[in-house]
């Protein structure tokens, strides 16, 4: 099991098998593939033709039908906000 620790700069590091890798506590690769109903996520909200705001919440519906999406799956949160997943906690 990898260990996480935080540096003074605010970055998280993952140590597994003697190798250290800078990472984040949220999983960016999971945002493109395995998003399920009930997951806590951060999404980007598209308004006026571009992504402007970020919101955190719990997934109510997964709107993307594909198994993988390069920009992140589109979801609806429990407060009915729709956006693309950028981070899964």
C-alpha cells in the first residue's frame, strides 16, 4: 500500500516500492474512467461556451455512456449541477 505525505509546498507524494512520485490525493485518471453514483467528485462547469467554475459534490447520475472519456465523464451532482469530472476523492 503506498504511503502519502505532504511537502511544505502543498504537494502530495506517493511512496511505493522505494520510488517517490508527486501526486494529488484526488485521482485524475479515475475521473476519465471509473466514476460511479455516490462518489465525491470535483467538476468543471461549462458556461458561455467555456469552462469557468468548479464545484464539489456527490454524483447523482453519470451522463456519459462510454467507458472512457478523454476530457472526463459528464455527471449530474445531487444539487442538479452538470459538468465534467476533473477529480475523484
